[in-house]
């Protein structure tokens, strides 16, 4: 699986695959038997969060292009509804990029997910202000686990 992730990220970075293709492939990977044998069964690609340089410009762009609207806000960004998922647009730093992606799980519990990740040798980050768990893949890409119905 590590080789697959490396290949996907390299393909995205060198422009041979699009952001849409990257996200579709990552979603498919969460549904493989390898992911299931780890104890987590991804039910959806819940959301992708982008770091943008100009929040208002990006919000207006995605609203116009995707015909979406704001479903929730946080102090430094907005979440735009996309059917059962959303696109997070945040002013996090001056480096526009994909900040993280979130996999939706059935029966998600922060403490249980964090403990299971620790059992797998993965160090989770659990936010103190919200029940969210994050971790990094082998290449340092941030992954979030949340309940499949999470909307920001």
C-alpha cells in the first residue's frame, strides 16, 4: 500500500493525475481488504480541506464552479456542501495545498480510534476542542477520521 500511496502522490505532484483522480484513488484505497483488516472500514471520503491564499476568492470560485454553498464555518474557513460530503477551504498558512483528507467511518469514537491507531504503532493527534482524530501516513500526509455523517 505504501508504494501505491507514493505513486499516487508523485503522480499528483508531477501533474500526471488530477486532484479528482487522486481523491478517487484514495477513496478506493480506504475500501480495500488491507484497510478492513486494520480494523477500520472507510465508508466515505468525508471531506478534503484545502489551504488557500485568499479565502473569499476561493469560496466564490468553488461556489460558482461547483454550485455549492456554505454548510458550516469555523474561525479561519468555511465548508462547502458537496452532497454527503464537503470541501473545506481554510486560510491556514501561505502555502496553498491539500491540507488533509478525512475518511468517514461508521460508529466513530475518538478515543477508540486513537487507541486503535496507537495499537497499530501510529501516533494520533486528538483535538482538545473538538472530537477529531488526525494522523500522518508514511509520507507525512495528514489523514482525519470522523463519523461518516460529519459536516464540519
